[in-house]
C-alpha cells in the first residue's frame, strides 16, 4: 500500500514519457498531474484514517534487495513520517494546480515533479539507510533540473550548479556516516529499525562522535543551518515558484526529518553528548537567519532566509530533546512534537508564500520590495492572501506556526534556557521584517514597476488562489484544532525521546 | 599436474577466433568482412557460456602447475571482459564497416581481449608478463588504426610507455624471482616473508608499475588522454575499460595471493597511489572542453577509486566483491558514455552537445544515466560499487582515503555537470550537423550499456553473490 503511494507518481511519469509527444497536449499533461496528485493524496488520507497512533511503525513492507551489501527495501510510517508524507502529497497537489499556467516544456516539467514526488515520499517512508540515501540523492538531481531548466535565465544555471555541488557534498558526508553505522553493526546492516534496536555505537566515544559529525553535517547542509545555508538563497531566488515551494516545503524537511529519524535514535549517546553544540547551531540559525532576512530588499530572498530561521527552531528543539539535565521526558517529548509540527507548518505556510512570490514575479518580473507600493489597491485578493501567509509565518496564534513554536519553546526552555531566550527574539525580528515588507509593498501610494503594461496588474487567478488558500486553510485548521495532528505525532515523539535517553 | 584445457575455453575461443579470422579475412571480399565481426561476437558468447557453466557447476581449479587460476575473480572478470568486449564490438560496427583493414581490427580486438583474460587469471609472474604483452601489443596497433597523424602519435606514445614499463615489470619479476626463487604466487607467498626486504619492495614496485600502466593510473597515466583523444572512439572505449579490468584484477590477485605476509607496506603505497590518481584525474578533467579528453581524465579518476580496493585487499573482506562489482558497473557505464560519443562523431566539444535532449532525447537520457552513474548517483551500478568500495576502505582502516574519495566525487560532479547541463539547455542549440548520428549499432550499444548500468544498481542483490568467494592459491 505504502509502495503504491510512493511509486504511483513515478509510474505516471514513465507512462507520460513513453507516450508519443503528439498524443498528449500540454493541458492534458497538467490534468494528468493533478489527477495523480489527488489520487496520491486520497490514498494517504485513507492510510491516515486507518492509522493507529499508538501502534508505532505501520504499513511496513520489507523485501530483500541487496542482502549481501546489507541493503533492503524496507518502508513504513509512524507518527514522525506520516504527517510529512501527507504534507508532501498536499504540497505537490497545490503545486500541480498552481502550475496550470506553466507554458514552457510542460511535459518534462510535469514528469520532473512527478519524479520528485516519488522521491520525496520514498524518503519519508524509507526505513533503510541506503534507501533513504537513494531518495536523498535523487531529490538533488530532480531539483537541479527544475532550477536549471525553469529558473530565471543563466543565473539560475549557476544557482542550480551551486545547489547541486553543495547539497551533494552533504549527501556524501551522510553516506560516510551511514557506512560508519553499517560497519559498526554486527551483523552489518543498513536497516534503520535493526540499527535502532542494536544501538551499535553505544560507548564508542570518538568513532561515534565522528559518525554523528558526518551525518549531522550531511543533514545540516540539506536543512540548512548556519553555516551551511549559503546555497539556499540563490537556489530559491532563481528557481521557479513551484520549484521553490517544493524545495522549501518538502526538500528542506528531508534534513530535519533525518535528525529525528536517523541521528537521534541511532546515535543516542553522541546526540546527548553533543546536544549543546546542536542547540547552539539552532539558536544561531534562528537569530542569524532572521537578521539577514531583515536586511533583504528582495521579497523572495527574504522568505528564503526566514526558512533558515524556521529550520533553526527545529534544530534547537531536537538539540534540547537531547539534553537530559533539567528536563523530564514530557517536556523533551514536547520539544520533538513541536519540531515535527514545525516541519508541517513551515511546509504549508512557506510553500504558500513561495507560490505567492511566483505570482508577484509573473506580474511585475521582479522581486524587489521597493519596486512595488500600494499593491492592495490594485490586487486586493493577492494582498490579503499574502498578508495572511506572512502573519501565519511569523507565528501569530490561530495558525500552525504558533502551535509549533509554542511547543518548541516550552519544551526547550527548561533545559536550554539561555539558547531558548535568544531564539525567542527571532520571532520578534521576523515580525518586524514581514510587517516592513507588507507595508512597503501593499500599503502607501500605488506604484508599480515600469515593466508592467499600462492596463495594470492582474489579481490572483483561480488556480493561484485555490492552491495558496488551500495550504493556508490547512495551516489555520492545525492552528485552531491541532489535536488530530498532535495525536499522531506525540506518541512517536515520546518513542524518540525514549530512544535518545537510552 | 592439471592440464585441463576445458578450463580455458574463454581464452582459447578468443585466440582461436582470432586465428580463424585472420586466415578467413585474407580471402573474404571486403563487403563480407563483417563475418569476422560475427565470428568475434560468437567467440565472446561462447566464452560467456563456458564461464556460466564453470560457475554453475562450481569447477574452480588451477591449471598448469598452478600458473593460471580459474576462481571467483577469474569468472567474474571473464564475464565483465567478455560482456564489455561484446559492447565494444557492437559499437565499432559502423566505424570500421567497409574499411579495407576491417578484419585486422576484429582480430586485434580479439587478441588483446584474450590477453586481458589471461591477465585476470594469471597466478604466476611469468604468466602475468606474457599476458601483459598479449594484451598490450595488439592495443598499440589498434590505437593507430585510423593511420592519421593524431592516431599515430597516440600509438607511439602508448607503445613507448608500454615498452618502457613492460621492461620494468619484467625486471621486477626477475627481482621477485631472485628473492623468492619461484614465480608462482602460491610459493612466493611463503618464500617472500623470509626474503630481503629491499629486494621484495623494489621488485613489487616494478611489477606494479606495469599494471598501473595498463590500468592508466598515476604515475603511468600520461598516455590515457592522448590515446583516448587520438584513437578511433570505439578503440578509446576499449583502452579505457578492458585493460583496466584486467590489470586491477591481476594486481588484486598478486597482492592478495603473493604478498599478504611480506614486510612491505604495500597497502599504504596503494592508498597513496589511489589518492593521487583520483585527485589528479579529477583536477585535470575540470576544464577540458573536448568530450573525449574529459572522459579520459574521468577514467583516470575512476581507477583511483578502484585502487582503494587493492589497498585494502588483505585488510577487509569487502575488498574483493567491491572491486569486482565496481569494475562491472564501471565497464557498463563508461562504455555507455563512449557509445554516445561514437554515435555522435561530429560532436567533439562540450558545446556541440547543447540542446541534444530535444533532438535526441534517448541519447541524452543515456548520457544522463551514464554521467550521473560515473559520479555515483543512485540507483546506478557505480553507486553500489562506490558504496561497497568506501565501506571496504573504512573497514580496512583507511577512513582518510574514503573521505578523500568523497571529496573527489563531489569535485567530479562539477565537470560531469559541465557536460550534462548543456544537453538540457533549450536556448541556442548546437548546429544540427554536429549532432548527426552514426547508425543503429552504436545507438543500441548506448541503450544496452545504460540499461545494464541501471540494472546493476537496482538488481545488485542478484549480482553481488557472484563476486563473493575466496581466491584459489
């Protein structure tokens, strides 16, 4: 069942590629994509409906793949991965609807995104380190072609190359760490469940520390955290809106998900030992990301930096979850729950924001904040949706961001008081930068970039409104009535805490 | 004494086909010379069948006073070499069709293939040297097959280096014989630990130099770019794939069987050579604009990764299967890339590939699979090979080497992407006449190679067991 969810988009992608190019118009390709994404989302909802939140890993499937290398095809979901699987399906559907207006090489575009959807879903359900790595690496390949092929001109190719090289270094560091785990286990295996049970690096001191360093760096590049974030702003700025939404909404989660799925349960001893370092990286990412975002004049780049800030909260929380002194299991589990909720929340809200920047660029051909003024008068719907997304992103109560950040701070405060106190200022700074951008672009005397034709600027179209409003609506539902989500995440968070405290 | 000739069917069938081909080719009219190609393919297929029978019936043995071993490594090596030879034959069809020396081409290919097979099984220093000569000399002639200035220069360079290092290798064999009073690996294994250290060390280095020349590794790599660039493309595909397979398996056998207990610290030597080879190959490939030169340097860096397995030959149980699997995956992937270059004879520089994905989507897809495969992107075979080799290196205590290999892999991505990115660039494609295709055979080879490369990664579980087992003394 899980494999069907994962490989359905890939199957459709293959079918699209094999059909002769005249058999399918661009419009039909778009429809096929939407149908596939809808079907996949429906399947995940069905999975969710019959998911037992206290049942641990479910829908497991384990097939021998390369037994002599210790590699297996092992998939399954628990409370950590199911929300991210659902988030990915939802985001890909939103992007499919949003991309109805795409006109450039539509079939390749659709195929790439279908491929990326399989890769993303596969990563979140993978329970084997090599399977995880395969999807991790392929996500880089897929996104490289999205940015290089549909980004903004020659600059996009440079940004894509930087993105590929940078995240590829990360993925190979990750591979070294995985090999370290593999060689330490007896019998040698890459299976995450077996490795979790065996805890092969318990009491291995420096070796375990080096393995954590390799895995940590690999995941930190993908997340990204300071100081490994420099690939993110150019990649986002020059990517097409749909690519940015997927990059921020799904691909960044691969890094943070790796922390809760691999780094914490498989290396509990070293995680506890180096928790402080992780917390410091998290707090620095929060404040640095926010401050640099504040200094941006480019709307999309600004949102890219707020991603660094938002991912920082997650790193802070998972670091605090490794600090046993001064906290009990319940607060630590609150931190992990908050971290996973933040992944979902950031995916929804930042995904919507990036799609909205796509609308902005489509109309004005620039992201510069000071090129626009008084947009609310011309485009009331666009202004309203963007304002809602911005407020949701800065963590206003009523949206998912607040639920997530509240849990993170409550869970981290007891054990890492100073770092948490510093991180809270991040919220203040993001509030300032969003308000500044909103005021500059939407309020004041109406003024548009010269590139826009005299007939003015068009407001949100149906497909654009539908995709962004749907994402924000889910964020709102989580913000108002979060129990259905937290009921799934909390038991899994508790399990992780139990594994880390071993 | 075991003189079982049936153990040598693959070698004999190639050599026999070469002799028959030479004789028959002298009488055949030029338009029928393709029959020799068919004969060569049949010889390869017969060798493959014989190898499969050997593997299925477990007929491992050493023959002729233990000078030639037919074991796991030989079987796997034969499959790789014969399979790769079939691909090379298929991709050469259009290049030599109707050529006045067509028969000679096929005969030389068969002879050097037989030499490569002999390298793989060589279990004795003299056998090793004889195989070296048999594998090398026809290859010199092949490099100059086109008889143009560049080809002649390449062949001369290839020949001079090969002759020099071959002599060095023979001298090394003599020194080892002096140290151990025997040339058979099995006996050297017990004799060398008691022999003078300096003699063994110098002898080993001298023998290794010859093998490094065949493999195209530092410091004997200078011929690789010139021969790859100057020789006809199918020949370039041959010299960057098959001799490497032969030399690396021969080197592995030599180190693993003859020198495990000698006092010489050859693991460190090979680790340093591996590090130097992969780094130099990558750095030199960075700003190449000619696709053949870029591929040439890429093959040098690939040898660097492969040498890691030799460095840990006796230190990790993973070394052998990682080496054999990587060789298989590398052969398929590298031949796929060269098959595309053969298929597009007028596209010589990276710029000539601009916009290929719109004109020839299938060839662009093959390049995508093969070049990303050479980087080691999953799910291609080379990824699994790299995974195994890195594991072996870390397991053997060379974590720094694995880390360096990772850094090199990232660096290599840069130049592979310099080639890949223009393929998918929609704007300003190269003129259509630079992307005219050669014919069906080369294209089919490209598709088959890419498919094998992918299949080795996805179905690696079915293939890896064939590389597992112990060598015969």
